[in-house]
């Protein structure tokens, strides 16, 4: 019994440490989709470090989008939440960027990942809670929860992605063959028709890119097409899951 009380005490202290005392409190007025809400003061808040599929609106609905929206509505709409920021306060659309904690100190961003309702989307330098969020997604992927069970988000070969001209967020099996440079990006070359592009401003978060050569890896990211070539934008190493490190040029 004494051990149980100590464990509960430590857990309660952990929650207090996770949510800073100075964290802002606000009420959620409306849930737009699985990663965006409107507060009662009219601010649009984009949940940091995650991305949920689109719902019907300005863009075409994506599989799993409505499930994520409905879950978030049940959890936070009309409720008070604590808002914790990171290095960047706004995105390019002017939305406020926050991690959301409910009244019990649970991190909503993390729960969306753990249930497979959203995927990890790290935008450096916003790296707070990175380890927790990565662990939540890894478990959801292993257990095939939510999006990880849907046919639209299953792992495909690079050849299949090219043949079907896939777009949007995908999971693609690749093996980098070389490294090239352009003005803004350093690229992992995947062949004549495809590459992974990394902004040079983000290279400090990655190991030496040549170390990825020959690595069979699962890349998570958005596929875009230009002049018959497909390119996958990768902002953080969390988007690159090494399948067999023994085949890499160097140990990562």
C-alpha cells in the first residue's frame, strides 16, 4: 500500500511538471478538425507536432479525418484546456501553435498519436515533448491503431508510389542511392524519378546524410510531383525509420 501511494504521488508530480504553472488556460469553443481548434477568444490553434487527416471543407476529406475530429470534439469542445507553447508561436497561416493539456494534465497531442488518429509532424525547432510523442506514435504503429490499419496509409514500395502517382501523406519504402544539393535543399537521391528533400536550415538535426546511403527505410511524408519527379519533404529524422541498419553506409 505504501508503494502504491508513492507511485501515485510520483505520477501526480509528473503531471504538474509536464504542465508548467504559468501555462495559459482557455476554453475551446469549436473543433475544426483533428488538429485545429478555435478558442473562446477567437484564436485559431494548431496543435503542435501532429497532423490529422483533412475533413470535408476547402480540401477533399481524407480517410480517418472525421474520426479524429469527432474524438477531439468529445475531449475538448466546450472544455477548459491548458496551452503550452514551443519555440515558434505561430505558423505561416497565422494560427497559434500550442500543445493542449486537459484538466487531468493529459497531453491531447500525445493521445491523438497514441490512438492512431494523427501522425507525428515535427517542425524544428519545436521539439518539446519529442520523445513522448515519438513513443506514442511508435506504439500505435506497432499495434495498427487507427490510421495505421487503414488501407490508404499502408507501406508501399517506391515503384508503386510512382506508378500510382500517389500524393499527400504516405509511407514509402525507399533506399537512398546518393546525395545532391540545390540552393535550398540537400537531397537523398532515390533514383531518376524520386528524392527526399531536406531544407539546409534543418540539416543540423540529422546525421551526416551519406550515412543513410544503402539503408532500407520507411519514410513518412508528403509526396509532391514536379516535371514527372516525385519528392518527399522531410523536416526531421523522426520521418525516417531505418529497417536494417546493417545495410547502411555507416552506423547511424
